[in-house]
C-alpha cells in the first residue's frame, strides 16, 4: 500500500504502452483508478504473451541452429570417415604392391640361383 494516486496510476498505464518487457507489476491498493489498474493489467498480460511468444521463437531458432550444426557435424564426420577409408585403401594397395615386388625379387633371386647352378654343372 503505497498510495500512488490517480495521476501516478495513469502515468504508469501510459508508460506501459511503450514498455514491452515488464511482465509483472503489482500496484496493490495504490489508490489508482480501476480503469488505470485494468489498463496496467492488460498491458502486463500483453507483455507476458509477447514475451512467451518471443521466447518460443528464440527457442525454435536455437533448436534450428542446433539441428543445422548437427547436420554439418554429421557431414564433416562422414567426410572424415571417407577420407580415412581412402587412406586405408591406399595403404592396402601400397602394401600389396610391396608384397608383389618382394615376391618378384625372390623369384628373380631363385631363378638366378637356378641359372647359376645350371651354369656350374
């Protein structure tokens, strides 16, 4: 009970027209006119609805950003997996080529030994 008076009640109601962030305001029995109290209550209710709608839009936006980021991450992960698989395949090709070269060198060595044996006889 602060006995704001009718002039303060009207001024508060007028000021709330420009204020979109105030969502809780209790004038109690402040000596303001019922009409001004209703204007204040209506504006507070409007601000609450707008704040709730704004919060809902912001949450939807954050959720969308999170989904987009998850999509980008999934694509990056898939690309990294593809790259690692390509590296693995190349390493396997290189290992098989090395094995073939070693086998061919061994065959040549054995052939030369065999030819040398034949030449010695």
